[in-house]
């Protein structure tokens, strides 16, 4: 039944593709159209794809346009930006004619979605990688954005939907919504994000959720990153309390970070994005944004945190100088804390988090501003830790885990990183702290938001647009 869902989806895609092929435009019309939109396509891929995805059709095919879908509205947003949403103004980067063409390109994609779909149809649910053959089985569909995943002792999947729902999925694929989840600010990049079970869940039933918390102040909605702990009893969450709250709150709607992972010492690591306040937050020890935090399971502060004794510093801070960390996992052998974070336009990073270290944002970076301008000429500086790997151009990473178990002997020990921009799962071969090879997996199925090793030994991947979770199953030759 699970395979049938995804096979039907893939066959539908092939049917649409073949129908479009049978109704091709005359070559002269296609050539003229390609010429008209050629520059707009390059602009979109260069400055828009990092946030909205490489496929303009997926971006344009939406039910609601928050700021209007008329040409005038689109031109206004491109020209003036949306500061609170994290989008810069492009009126000083591109000419009026270029912005006009970009608006036409987006509108054409909105009105002719299938014309802009990936031209290479996916004809099978079986994939051949460099080292093994695998198929994809659908675990659950009908989601918006499966942001985080974890597994109950009985094997049931817990998956968060960014829109604010937490689901429990059984082996039959049926989902049950968990009640008692905190209200979230579902706006911009905010919503319900990660989920993590306590290491001793079987004894205490503690479950942790990260999310965008909000409050009203002087008629304005302000948000921040928070972590709540609750007791899971069947399909209900009770005794919910906030154990971490990043201060101060901001009106911006982006860069929440929000990944969770328990270290080998039983302490909870939390990533908090800098909320788009790159000049105020990441280098200040008096602010929570742009940090990796470490707390006890009840929200109190470990006595061995690096800045506990520093006057004015937030005691929960473990490392600082981060931008928007959306990947966090513990190395299964060394116990090291591995993190990845979004750069701006270029400069996505993989870091190994060490106690008290400064990772440099925004003083050093391998990226530039979204509009093509520069904000620093430095990529390294004394006292600031270098990433072990960075991507230029950006892949827009989200979700991360190591391959463990015996289901994938050829991949064992590899790091898996989701790409929102290019819609693939990046298989990363490592030698100690060195990245030696990368291979894209399941390319083109959707924006990869989350990845998790299941207790059954399989790799589970959360995909956006449409929102569903799949697992990778090796196929014997």
C-alpha cells in the first residue's frame, strides 16, 4: 500500500509530462519565449532559489499569495523586499526592466505550472546510487512540511508538521494527531519544528518540541524560538512546560534554527537562529539568538557550561557566532556534536560544535548578501572556528543524521544532509573531520526538510511540496 501511493504519484507525473510533450509549442514560439525569460530565469536561480527552491513552478504553484499575486504586487515585493520575512530589496541590484521580466516569469510559471516542471520524468520508485540500489516507500502523505521526526520505543513514527500538528504514525501508515501541542506562530519560517524524545523516555515519557513562540506587544506580534517539554500518554501531551526561550523576541519571521539533540551526557542541545539580526545577536553573549545552547532535561543550566561564570552572558550558551542552524546530530562513535547552518548566498556550513567556540557569523563567512553585495571580506580570523565544510553555491541544508546499523553497509558512517534548494538528500562521505565525497540521493522528489535513522535501521526522509515521509529500502541485486 505504501509503495502504491508513491508509484501512483510518479505515474501521474509521467502522464502529465507525456501530455505536455504531445502538445509542444512550435520551435519558433519556444525559442522566442526562452529568449524573453532567459535572463529572468538566471536571476531567479541566482537569488531566489536559495529560499524558494530551484523549480519556479513549485514556488509559483500556491493557493495563497500573502502580499498579492498581481504583477504590480510582485514587482513591489521584489523591488522593496520584506525585511521582517528576511527578503532583501532588489531595486538597487536589478534594473526596472529586469524586475519587470522576473515578475512576468513568475506570473507565467503561476499560470502555466506544468510547463515549468522538471523536464526529466521520474519513471520508477527504484534508484541506482553509486554504491547500492534502493527503492523509496511512502510512510505518510498529506502533510504540509514534515519538519522533525523521532521514533517511539514501539517503532511508531512521530512527525511534526510545521503548520502546528504533531502526528503519530503506525506501521499501517495511519496517522493520529497528538493533542496538547503548544500554540505556534505559523508564519514565515516559523511553526512547529523539531521533536525529540528524552533518552529515558520509557521511564518518564518526556517529549520535547521546538517551535516559534509568540506574544503581542503594543499591537505587534513578536516571536522567538522556544522548547517545551511534555508527558506523552497515548495520543495526548500533558504537563507541558517551556524549558527554553530565546530572548529577546523579534518581529522578524525567519531564522529560528530550532533543532534538538540529546548529547551522550544526557544534556539537551538546542539551535537558535539569529532571527535575521546578524549585527546584534550572533556575537553577543547577552542574547540567545545565533547560538547552540545546552540545558539539563528540566531546563536548568549545567554547571560546566562555558559561560556560566561570565557576567552578563546567557548561561545556556554552548557556542556562538551561528546564523541559522537547521541540522544537529550526535556522532554515533565519537559523541561529537555535528551541526550545519544556512549561509546567506553561499557559505552554508558543517561545523563540529566545541564548548565555548565562536563560529564567526557575521564577522567571517564564505557567502555574500542575497542581492550580490558583500558584507565582509574575511573568511577566517584568529579566535573564530572554521567550518569543516562549506557549500558555494548554497544547497539550503535542513536535517542531518549519520547512517548507522547494517541495512546500508556501503553507506555506514556517512553523513546525510537534506537540501531544500536542489531537492536531494546529500550523502556525505567523511574521513575523520574531512569531507571526501558527496552524492545526491532521491533527487527531484521534493525539498528535503528532515532526515532520521529509524530504530528499524532504515533511513526516513521528510519532503515538502507535497509533504510526505519516505523511507529508503535497499534492493538486492
